[in-house]
C-alpha cells in the first residue's frame, strides 16, 4: 500500500494567491543593467583558405627537405615504415610548435588583408546617450562596415508555364478539345 504525500502548509492550500514566495536577497554588487555589460569584441574572420594553403606549403617544404637531408640518412638501418613515421613525427613537431606560429605572425598582415574585423563601437556612458561620438582631433568617424557579399533572394513562387489549370470534370466524363 502506498502512503499519501503529507499535506502542504495550510496557508498555501487555503489561498494559493496569498502565499508568499521566499526569494534570496539580491547581491548589491551584481550589476544587471544592460548598459554596464560589456560584450567581448567579435573574433576576426579567418583568412581565406588559399592563403592558408600557401602558408602551409611554405612551412611544409623546408621542414620535409631538412628532415630528409639531416635525419633520414642516419636511419638507414630502419625499414620504410619506421623511417616514414620518424619523418612524420619530426615534421609535425616542427610545423606545430616552430614554423606555423612564426609564419602566422610574420604573414599576419597579408593573411588578414581585406578581412579586417570592424572595431567595436564605443559604449554609451549612460542609457540616455545612444549616439556615436566621432573621435577627438577633428577626424571623421569611419563609415559603418558594409556587407562583403550579397545574399541572393529567391524569386517568388510561380506556376510553371506549361501547366495550365484544368477545368473540374466529373470522374466518368471526358471533355474534348475543339467542337462539342
């Protein structure tokens, strides 16, 4: 046999709209206003893939060449598979921790050229101030960023040209074109 749940407090059962909900006090150090929240700047867009392919080729070629010249001749006693494994490990380590980080820093202006992220807008000082103030020194504010690509809009749905509407006929009756 199952026991019934214990009854709730009498005040809640008698008049649920008069029952009070206990909430913890708010932390006065917490700020909930939207004007005080700062959104982090958007990360810059990634470079085009073809530029990344060029940087990778520029890094891989010298790494493989150097490994083939300096390391592989010392491993002549090993068969093909272990030598290839050593080549892959050495090139991967060089690419990951040595070459690619340095090349990315060195070629960053070329990689990001034309793909610069827009700078974040200055935040208003209070809720009433919503206009953007131009920079000091008489310089003009930069124009707002434009979209790089237009999104194609599909045309409205139309009935195909070769499908005229047919007149409703009864199931057993045929309608002939031309004379009746």
